[in-house]
C-alpha cells in the first residue's frame, strides 16, 4: 500500500474515532460545535462526563477507566491539533469563497495543515484506542461492537 494511502486511512480512522469519542457522551450543548466556544473547564467537564458515561455502560474497572481517560486526552489533543490556531474554523472556510474566485492555494494549504495534524497525532490515538480496547474483557468488547453497530442507543441521546 502506498504511503499516502496509509496516511489518508490513518487520518480518516483518527477523525472517525474523534467523532465517535465526542458523541459518546450521549448529549451535547447545541450552542457549541465540536467544543468550539467551550472554556477549558467546560471541556474538562464534558470529557469527565463522557468518560463516566462510557465507564458505567461498560462497567469498567479502575485501570480500564484510566486507559479510557488517556484515550479521551489523546482525542482532545488530536482535535486541538486539527483545529489549529484558528478561533473560527467556519470563517476560515468561508474566506475561501469570499472573493471573486475560489482560493485554491489557501484551500490546499488548509488541507495540507489538517492532514499533517491528523498524521502527527493519529498514531498516539490509535495506540491509546488499542490499549483501551485490548484491556476490555470479551463481554465488554462485545458491548463496544454492538454500540458501534447501533444495536444499543447509549452512543446517542435517549
């Protein structure tokens, strides 16, 4: 497999883990998009609730809960790297079409920056996810698989 294909797949995998991790809490505040506008204390509270909810659904022991916490931290690090230094990612995207012509150069730069962020953090996220998943009992692993297949609603509201 070519290296760029591997990097793309790692990036997509990392992004899917990120979305799954953030949606694991089961509820969110609609006035925040992916944590944008949240203070650091609100992000910490959100992370704690997400970890507690997943821990209770899977009946995790202390070691497993600690590994889940590490995974949540790595996901947050990747998210922060993906967002970058911008305070308003939406405005950055809107700027691409603000002129008479689409800003192809800036669009390519954005894609390159985001891909580099995913590539740099994805191995850590994958390792944390593997450590967490491998620490689960077979019954807990089944619960995770079922939740990912949508058989149970604990990843969603309700």
